[in-house]
C-alpha cells in the first residue's frame, strides 16, 4: 500500500509546483487520490531543467512548499521530485539471473537480473536514476511482461537505463532536502508525464510523447506498457518566447504573454489585418503588431522542434513501434495549431495530452488539468502506483556514499516493471 499522504514537487524551467494528495478508495475499491492542496510559483535559478543557482532554487522551493502546506492543512515530510534537463542520458542493457526450478521466478531473481543490467560502465561524473525493465525472457519465452512465478532455468531482462550527472542530481536534491523534506524518489519527468496523459490503450499499442517544457522537450517512447526509449531535446517553449521577444524587441515577459494570448502555429488562420498592442523597448513604449507576424515567428520555431522530433524518431529505430502516434503535452502544446502543425509534419496521429477524466484524482482543478501540469500530476500518480510496479534493491553505486545527500536519498531508486 502507498502512504496515506503523497506529495509531488515539480521543479521546472518556467514554474515550480507542489501538489499534495490523500490516498482514497473508490466505490469499486480501486486506489485513487483526493487533492488536498497545491501551490505554483514562477521558477527561479533553473536553466534548461538544471539547477543553476542553489540558494535561489532552495528559496523558491521553500515558498512553494509553504503554499502547498497551507492549502492542504498539513506538513509535508517527503515528496516525489521530478528530474529532467539536458544532462539526462539513456542506454539499454541486459541482465541475467539463474532461476531455481523448484520455485519459479521470484522477486529476488528479478532483482538480480536488474542489478546485472544496471552494471553498465558510466563515467565517474554520472549516476543511475532509473533501471526500467522493458521486457523479460524466461528460457526461450520472450516478450514477457510479468515473469513472476514462471518456471524455467534462466531469467533475462532487457532494461532501459536512465542516468544524470552527479552534480545536477545532488544540486536538485540539496534544494529539497534543505527544507527537511525526504525524497521518496527522483522521477524522470517524461515518465511522470506519461502517467498523467497516456491511455492504457496507447501504452499497449505503442506511442511517443513529446513534453514541450520551458527549457527542453522530453521525447519518450512507450510500448507494451513499458518505457522503451527517452531523449531530452535542448529546445523548448522558452525558445519560442525568446524568438518573439527578439522579433518585437520586447521584454521576455511581454513576449510570453503575446505567445500565450495571441499565438497560433498556423498563421494562415489569423486575419491579416488583426493588430495587437505590446510593450516594447525604446522611446515608444507601446506599439501595435500584426498577430499574423507573431504567429509566423512561433511557427518557424515550432517547425524546427518538429523537425528535430521527426529526426529523433527516425534515428531511434522506434518509429514503426508507435502506431498510436504522438501525444503532445507541456505548456507550449496548448498554442492553437500545435496539433495540426505536428500532424502535417510528422504524418502520424497527434493529440494534446491533458490530465483528464482517466486520471484517478478527485478535486483536480481545471487549472491542473492543463498540459502544463502533466508532470506535476503525474508525479502524484507515480507515488500512488509505486507498489504495483516496484522491485526494491540496494542502492549500490547509484548515489555514491561520499555524496552529501547519500544518507537521505537511499529510498528513491526503484527498479521498475513495465507499466
């Protein structure tokens, strides 16, 4: 059983969000959550998903924790924390364990196989964040989702290994631990977002997900309910905003408002004569601009992002494994025309993923049902579903003992079954 209270902290490039939920049972006895409180503030000290100013991020996390605790009426003692950024890297590995034919596959056998898969050579500057089972094999039986209890002699796992730089991991962890908050687990953000926006049918058939964050775009491939591949693209929604700021010669905050209020990724759908006011630099503090011009700026950068996504899908080798297409999520996926542009360029089914009706969270506000909060909501769900997915094994080298946060991070690494 998960804990009675689950908290999530999403430290993003544009915002920091904390959600608190209570575990409940529905009328059928299924586990769910009731949202108790939430808090969101603009992000500070983060660039491209990575902590660049520890004191500033620590202070910001303190503010968002205070707001969430006040809204929930309780003190947060631990949380699931999202991690992303350009420092994330992935690789695939296999691990093998013998099976005692008298008992069949046990949890200990699965642990040993995953530990063997984790034993990949990494530079001293990197640490493993997740070891995720993509599929299992028992003797000659392949593509097994759940091998527990199966008879055989040899268990093999095909695993996806997610790692990050030690410095980036420790900096993020220290910003949270400074407030007396234990980290239940550091969770790769596209994994969390997938929990919130993907349907079971999409996961089973095979689907790609692109989370357009502020500093980066996270691309992930899911199939058979497991994560098969992840990539972090070093471009995101802030690049669209920056392009508008340069084009209008306006402050970044003004450009962000223009993007959200007036942007469209299909400029031909915007009337040629539609004008909008914007505060700009210079001796003329306000000027009018063509809304179509703003949309053309946004379209150019969005096309570039889609070209990168298309290239990565092709080079990954998983393009034929996603018949369910691509799910867009994250704040920039809300810009009108995003679905049409991606569908035209990628030639596959496209939809925008929102934490919606299939999410088992009561009292989820309309604001939190936005794609911008996919990761935040997904972190809560990750904590809710952990016991149905996790096989725990010792930390070993995942966070080295000389790390200043080792003692309080021992609980966050989990070996994962698909789904």
